[in-house]
C-alpha cells in the first residue's frame, strides 16, 4: 500500500514539475518577447568609423615616408614628403617674374615721366609760337599803318611838288615882262627842286614801308606755320605718352602665381588632418605619387559608431537619443555605452539588383518572407582608442525603457 502511495506521489510530483516547466518556458518566452520589444537587440552589427583616402595635392616621388601600416597618428603628424625641388624652382620663377614686372614698371614710369616732360616742352613751344604769331600780327598791323602814312606823305609831297612846279612855270614867263624879279623866279625854282626831292624821299619811304610790310607778312605766315607745327608736336607728344595699365594689370596674375607656387610647395609635406590610424598602405619611399590618387587610408578614431541592422518591426521601439549597450567580439565581457543617433530611412531591396546609393541589407532566407532590416547608427561614448576596429562584429541592445534624449 505504501508503494501505491509512492507511485501516486511521484506521478503528482512529475505532473507538477511538468506544469512548472511549461509555465517557466512560457514565462521565459513572454519575458524574452517583452524584453526584445522594449530593449531591441541585434547581433547583426558591425563597428564603423569615418575614413578618408589620403591623396597628395601635388605630384612627385615620395622622398620620405614617416608612417607604417596600422600605425596610430595624431593630428598634425607628418605622414610623408614629396620631392619639393620642382616646386621650389617654380616658386623662384614666380618670384623672379614678379620682380621683373616691378622692374619693368619702374622703367616704364621713367619713360612716361620723360614723355610727360616732352608734352610740357611741346606745350611751352606752342605758347611761344602763339606769342610769335601775335608779335608778327602786330608787326603786320604796324607795317600796314606805316605804308598808309607813307602813301599819305607821298601824296602831300606830290601835291606840294605840283604846286611848286606850277608856280615856277607861272613866274618864268613874267620875268621877261619884268612883272617879277629874278629872285622870285629863283625862289620858285628852288622850291620846285625841294618839293621834287621831297617826292622822291616820300616814294623811297613808301617803298621801304611796303618792304617792311611784306617782311612782316612773311614773318606772320612763318609764325602761323610754326604755331601749326607746335600744335601738331603737342598733340603727338600727348598721344605718345604710354600708360602703366597693361603692366599693372599683370600684378594680380603674377601675385596669384606666387601664391599658387607657395601653396604647391607647402603641399609637398602631407600631415594627418585628425587623430587616425593608417591602413591599406602598400607603398615605399621612391613611389611616384600622382595628385588626387589615394596613397593609403586613414581611419578617424575620434568617433566610432556601431551600425546594427534591426527588423522593421523593431524600429518603432527605437528613437534617436536612446541609450544602448554595445558588446564587441574581441571583448565580449566588456560593455560599452552608446547612444542612438539615427535610424535609416531607406535600404535597397536585394531583389532589385545593384544598390543605387542606399544600404544593401541582404535577407537570410529567400524562400520565406522575412522582415526587412534597417541600419541603426549608435555612437559609442568615450571609445578606447586601441580597442575598436573598422568592421568588427558587435552586439547592440537599445535600452528603450531607460532611453533619454541627448
């Protein structure tokens, strides 16, 4: 009878244990489901960082290489040097061209100063010619007045001579009839001779005045010709004055060439733009570097992210600013703190072919309709510089119940 009771007790205990197991399994599943929804988790994540390809801005052989592959460098550290000699020569040439231009401008300024002096001299010569014309015009006017006076004097002398001649011819017949004396006739004859000589003198004076007038007219004509030549020389000297604009306009171009040569020379030394780690380095000293072609890559170690691919049904539980726990495979027992920065708003469907600028997140099975996964970017808080590696596998747990906006 005791045996029967033991069997029943064991069966009852077994049923209780089974019920407890089922209840525990269901409870565990419900808790797991609740935790998965409240704190979304994914092990489909990887560590990411910004990276840039280091490419020279000038071409030339690499003369010195200061880093090695996978080396940690700080901002401002020298990475490599390109042969600076061609760029030093280019800078010297640009400086020489600039100095030659300034020398040419100085020479041209002296030439222009001489040309301006010639303009001033031509202007003075023009003023002198104008004064000569005025003087010649005055001389012509004086000559004309002298000719007029000489003509008037000749007319008076001729009139007096005619009167004296007529008086002599009137008295001579009266001498035979003794109506006049011999003295009267002699005086009349003397008067006639004097007036005749006066006429001759007046005629000579008129001819002299006319000759002076002709000389004054010739001088006036010559002065006008000289004035015309002075005006022509003055205008020619004005047009011959050159300007500095064609030379001064070259200053900006040559100054730009100097700055460009200085810039190219400064780019022969390549430094790290930020704290980074060198990777994908496969060159040695002597390699010819081409401008714009990548030499190696720098991983920006200042900021690290973990990109986790979450099912689209989980995105409603994930918001920017939520805290997250991060675990990496190299340190699975170390928890890193992170914060959700953003969730992706687009992925390229795998069945559509090649991605066109969107993340391509493949699905695990192609015979079952699976939820699409979207990348979630989680920034690592205070990452250790020596631990994280680009592309490292990670696990991300978003703590939605304790999330707060950052």
